């Protein structure tokens, strides 16, 4: 029996959107789904009891971070990631390639995977467990710009650890070994993530490297884990198509779209328009993306799973999600800023329509107070809300596909009627 | 009907220890009990759902802190403290006098209420929401030593706010109004807390001021709230006895022992030996004290309730409680330091005999990793453990009084057999 199977429960008639079921050795994932990110074996500020409370189906951990801290060998010794973080459901891990990029080239050039300036609120991967303010304090932002933190060859990626300053080396075999040590259920092939600053020639070179590493990953990976291949090729149509053909031709259990997604969100949509129609029915993951509009655009184009730290990250910074009924709209990114003075005496919950544990128990005034006072409980209550909100949105999206009104839902949220 | 009643369920035969029941307008408190501290309307790092999970009977909020942030008028407007922090059970508030002391004289002279150097791990009141490191960064420790932050007259206490730098004034009437705004169930009379550095004459003067303020507090307090009087008098026997006689002669609903408790724990025991035998059967609270040995010594001397931030504060700093069976003893203060390298691969829970949510779910290795990585989830999981541990200890103490073997339990823990 395969380590992963995928079934389309309902195909949208108007779009590529689909309701699906991914079966893993540790349980099922009903898709479309936004996979919460547990960078360092913890969805930031939340415990595994919170994940159970929110009904989180699966989570994604970061190979790069866990390799450095506490070390994947230690996690193996302790019985694997599920036992370590007390999460029984399916776990994804990424390949480490993106972090080697974002910690190196990305930081050096102040660039992210969709062309924005680093670091930014909407940037979707955890680049460090430190906040910008913390990095500024320790002088790490300055250093990073003036130093080569990454060296990439056909063999693999050398990178200087932000944790201990030592040089580390990742290649396909190492990435597969680390992910085997983690014992996650869905793992990613090792890849090189290019940036929007990379030119055609470099992006092509990197893509071919990624293809070689994809084959090596297939060879070296732990066969009890499901392996996703990663499509690269930047925002060059012929490269994306070539990469899609190659990755899709390999015996991966699923396909992920990675790498540079252009200079703006429209470029990202374009990449998906090139790539997804060329894919067969294996599950499709869009790496490191997950704002509300991105989710709708991705689902419409046939993406099954997303991962993004944004819900919990923006929560920690005071941005809390509100639905359209509570004033959320594309212009405000469906967020209120709880720091605002107007919430000082606001007795309403963050979103009066929300049934999350935070909205059921506390007022905006209380959350604003906790934020203002720097109370630690703020971070959990805010993260619970934002994560619940996104998971509820994913549920609404799934319901809409089942009820054949996905585009209606999308237009309601994005006001494109 | 009185706003508070107290019943002795069982009087220990060997000691002054007693099993009791305090009935308040918001429910009962079975004593002896360590009241968790919710300085700024949040037991640090925990939500009200966590308090419910742990079966917390009651909590204590700080008048001084809440007056400054977010403001007691705002809390009143928002329906009071219970609604604000979503805690339905009985709430204590202190009078603000101690904080005016600890933020002023205490900080100026690096002194705490039992003579130790400020700030210290065992110091039991929250002196600030900032850590020592944070205060050092902002230069506030230096400033504090070189500046008078408090001015005390017979009228009341003027203090410079650590929050906004402005001067504030507290007197009995103001303290009663603030506590009425908070709408807590058990409030404290306004008092002046002296330090172990205060001489006889000053301590006497302050005590008389406190007695005047006690009478004013009785006059001004919201009669729907239960009011405790506070015994002062430092570590001078005649003053403590005089204060006890005076406070006990007034129509307070309960009696608290406050102020300087001498230069060492033995001095504190001595103060209790002077004071408690002079008291009638109203409930007795020992302010700001609550390490494990203190609890046993206090209960033995007839104290019913304690309050202390120590369990959650030390948790945040990496100190986690372990019972005698797991190696806890007076010498290590029943604590392990989760930062220690030896816990790196330790698969055991913090305390293998503990049934708290953290010990049921995670290993020492995981908690050490979270601490080491600065993960926010650490603070909650560690606080849950330490608070559960103390509440379970209080339960054991109550059971021992019921079973007539309190001293046996005390000797087992403190190894005084």
C-alpha cells in the first residue's frame, strides 16, 4: 500500500477548485486546507491541546530550523516529531531549501519569494525565531546584508547558521535523512529556491539542479514517508512548464509549487495558471503562501494545501482577522489592529461572528489591554483567534465547493461582484 | 447577610492549621489555599480557560497595576474585573500600598518584604511587568536607585508611575474607590508597608498611619465587597501585637498579615507566632508569600490563604517544581532547572508523578527545547505545571488536615523527621 493516497471528492465545474481527501499513515486531511506551521515543533504560542481544540488536521515543521535546534538526531532518539510535540495527526516537513535561501540570498538582498522587501508582515515563512526588532538589537540585520550566508553548488547548499554561526551543509541525501529522523508523514524533495532577482540563466541552472536533487531525493528518501516533488522555474513560463513536466513525470506522492513566484500576486496567479493544468490528480501544495486572497486564488487554480505562518505571526503583532460581516475586506486585509485606541473600551469580541475560544470569552478591550501590557497570554489568545479564523475559512471554502458555489464565496470575500 | 462568611471545617489538634471554607458572593474557597496572582487581570501566560482547567478557586489582582493600566474606571465601564478577564470565581484585590512601597522605597533600597535583595527569584510580588533584564535595558534600575519614587504622608502615598512617569496619589478613599471599580469580592484596607530597613520609630509611625487608613477604609469601602484589614508593625513584637489588637478590634471580614516580615524566614515565622494566636476565627491571609516551605509554616501557624506570583514567575525563568518522590527537597527548593544540559534528551515528564496537562503530554526534553528556542508556548506549559503543582500541594495539605496528619505531611516535604 502506498504511504499516501488522494481522492477527489468533488471537482468544481467552473474552476480548478476541488474538494479532496489526502489519506496518510497518521490520518486524513480534507482539502483545501491551510496547514499551520510549527517551525520549531510548536505552532508559535500554542500547545498541542490548543491544536486539538481547534481541530487542526495537520501541521508543517521546518527541517532547517529543527536540524539546527534541537537537532533532528535528538528528535529521532526521542521517538520522532509527533511524540516530541505531542501531535498525533499528519505532519509535513519542508526540505530546508527555502530556509537556506531565505536566510542567505533573501536576507542578503532584502527579498522574499514574491518580490517583497524582507522582512515584512505578509512574508509567509518564518525566517527566524527572532523578530525584526530583536534582530536589529543584535545587529543581525546589518551583518546579514554584508555577508554571504549561503553557498550553492551542484552538490548542495552550505549555509551559515543564524543559531550558532557555524557552517552547515544540506544536500538531497542529508535533507532526506533529516526528514526521516523527524519521521514526518509528508516530506519535501530538496530544492533550490531562487528569488525574483534571479535572471533567466541563473533560474534555469537552479531549476536543473533542483531536478537532479529531486531524483536524488526519490532515491534516498525513507520509503515509509510520502514524498512531494517541488516545481521551480521562477516566473519564466518555459522554465515553469519544463519543471512541471519533469517533476510530474517522477514518482512523487504529491507535487508542491515552490520558489520565486514573481514580483506581485498577479505573477503568482500566472505561475499557477501555467503549472497546475499540466498536473495529474496527485495532491498539490503551494509552499509558504496563505493570505486570505492567496488562498482563494490558489484554490480556484487547483491547489489543495497551503502552509503559512502569517495567521499566528500577524496575531503576535496585533493584527486580528475579521470576516466581511465584521468589516473585513481586501483593503484592510480582513484585519483589525488591536493596538488602536478605539478598541480601548470596545466590549465586542474581536469578530462578533466568530466562535473561537477567544471571541467566546473576551472583549477587544481586554485583548488590547493584554497586548498593551505585554502580557504573555495575549499571544496565545490572539493566535487561537487567527488560526481558528483561517481554519473556519478553509471549512467554508470546502463547503462552497461541495455546494457548487465556490466562486460566489470568493466574490463575497474579495468583493469582485 | 454578610458579604463573606467563614467556617472552620476541621481544626488540627497539634497545630494552628485549619481546614476552612470561605463563602463569598461569587462562590466558595476551601482553605488553606494559595491564591494565584493575576497582576494585570491575567495570571501571566495563562487564559481563563487554563484557570478553569486547573480548577483555580480564586485569584488576586493588583490594584496599583490595574489603576495605572488599563485604568480601574475603564474596567468598571466594561463590567468589572470578572467580566473583563472572564473569571467567574471570587477575586481578591490588594490595596496598592505594597506596590507603592515596592516600586518606591523597596526599589530605592534594593529591599524586599523579607529583607532580601531586590529583585530576586523568591520575591513574591510582581514589582513590574518588566524583567530585570528589560529594566536594565531601559535604565530603570539605575534611575530607581537615584530617585525618590514614593512620598508618604499621613494623607496617603504619592508615587511616580513606572508606566508613564507621572505622579499618582493613593489614599484609603482612593484605594477603596479603585477596588470598588474593579468589583473584586475580597478587598484589602489601604496600608503602608514598611521594610526591614525601617527603624522602630518609623515602623511605629507607619503602623499608626495604617490604623488610621484602616478605619478610613472601613468607612469608604463598597459595602458589597468583603474587606480585610492589614496588620503591620514590622518585626517588632510590641508593634505587631498592638497592630493585631487594633485591626482585630475593627469590623473587618478577614485579617491579612502584611508588611515587613523581618530579615529571614525565621523572622516571618516569629511574626506569625506573635500575631495569629491573638486573632479570632475570621479568615486570615498572608500577603505576598508562597514558597513551599512558607506555605507549610504558614498553614501550621493558622494562615488560611496566601498569594504569590512565584509559581508562574519561576516557571518563566526555567524553574519547574518536582515533588519529593521526583527529587524535590528543601535544598533545591523542589525545583529543577529545565535549562540544564542533562534534560536535553530526557524523555520523562517534568515530574513523573504529576498529572498536570504539561506532564501528561510533554517530556523534559521538549520543554527544554521550547525554553531554549524562546518559543512562546513554553511559558504557558511551564506555568500550567507550576501552578497545578502548587494547587495540588494545597489539596494535599487540606487532605492532611482532614486526616489529622498535617505535621506528618509537612515533615515528609521539609525532611524534618
